[in-house]
C-alpha cells in the first residue's frame, strides 16, 4: 500500500476550513484534522499554500461577509458572528483591512437593487390607484375569484 503524501493531509485541513469557516475553528483544530502538531502543521501549510492557516481561515470568513452585508438589513455584529468572528471589533478591523472600508461604509456604497429600479411616476400612479385594476383589465382586488363560463354553475 502506497503512503499518502503529506499535502493530502493538509488538503483535509483546508477542506475543513472551507466547509466550517463559520464555526469557532482554530489552528489547533485544523492541525488535528491533518494529524500534525500545531507548529509542524503551520509550517507545512504555509509552505504548501503560501499563507498561514490563520490567514487562510480569516480570508474564507471575510469572503462571505460582503454577500451578507449587501442585501440584508442585519446588524454588522450579527453578520460578524455568522461568518465566525466572535467580536465586532475584530470583524470590523479585519473587514476594513481586506476591503478598504468599514462594513457600514461598504453597505452604504452598495444600496439594494430596489434603489436603482427607476419606475416612471405616471406608471406608479396608474397602477397603485384602486381604480387602476378596472381600467387596465385586471381582476378586482376583492379576494374572491370570478367564475368563468368554463366552470360548472351550481
């Protein structure tokens, strides 16, 4: 039976970081997944992937944060906890280093898509009036369905 290359064990730890980045994982947990001591794991990981295990885990967490900041009104603290950072301060500091602006400023720079949907005022007025349904051939908003000729009469 052939021996397993050491990089294979490192990939197991990297896969763990990719799958469970939102959990409170540490370098020790990743080292256990690879079956190595913390020091040896850190050295091998950096040599193989070009960054420390902690930096890789942090980058995975911060990759998810912008997608959560844009469309939701959730608080910055809640999003920080969701991506696996327990402290709002560490989340804000790390996010600012990675993206060049704070999470709040990032959210303000990317308003929801509804802010960009330009609907002419005349269309809004025509379709938001109660009489609009009748004048445009739409069914009335009574909550009841109108029987058609195809339906059997009781």
